[in-house]
């Protein structure tokens, strides 16, 4: 029985997430399908908006050298959009999530060293729209996909 291109999508996406530079021949071999199937699947996934771009994965040594922290941020309601915009302009903010509960946002910070992380935490805490923050420095990554 032949598999439909849609049937390989989860596996194809997992391979591309691991290494987006993998060539089509390698992907086809890994999934046991033709290169034409891979080309058409990638094109369809891009057209559908499932794949919107390709990115750089950091090398292990560089990645391990970064100091990361999750910062829970409680905002004053009238300043939410302005504060979010300010946070999005900070290059060290790797991700920003709106959440439910006591806090409004979680920011994922990445800095070159502890002193820079400290400065970032002070900057975020001093923003006009920020009521309070709680930070957790990440000591080790156990799983990252």
C-alpha cells in the first residue's frame, strides 16, 4: 500500500526540525519515499503555512554558553500592549508567551553571561507597565526539540 504524502508529514517535519538543511535525497531515504514525494510535501506544507521559514540551530558549545531564564511578568492592564512591544524589541528575549493565571507573560531570556542577564532582569522590572516579576534561571536543559 502506498502512503499518501500527508501521512509522512509528522515524520518529515520532525526531520526538518532536527536539521532543516538535510537534502531531499536523505529525507526521501529516511522516510522510504521518492524525492518527488518529499518535494511536493514540502511545497504543500509551505503553501499551507505549516512551514513558514527555516532557521539556524546554535552549535552545542555556543548554546551551552548562554545563560537562560524564564521571567514571569505581571503587567498593569492599561500598559499591556506597550510593555509587550518594549519586550519584543529586546534581542535577548528569545520568546514571549501570554499566559493565564496570576502572571500575564512569560519571557524566555538568553544572555551571554550572568551580569548581562542581571541587567536584563533589572530593565524588565523597571519598565513602566511591569507590576512585578519572578525569575527562574535555567540550570540545565533536559530535553529540547
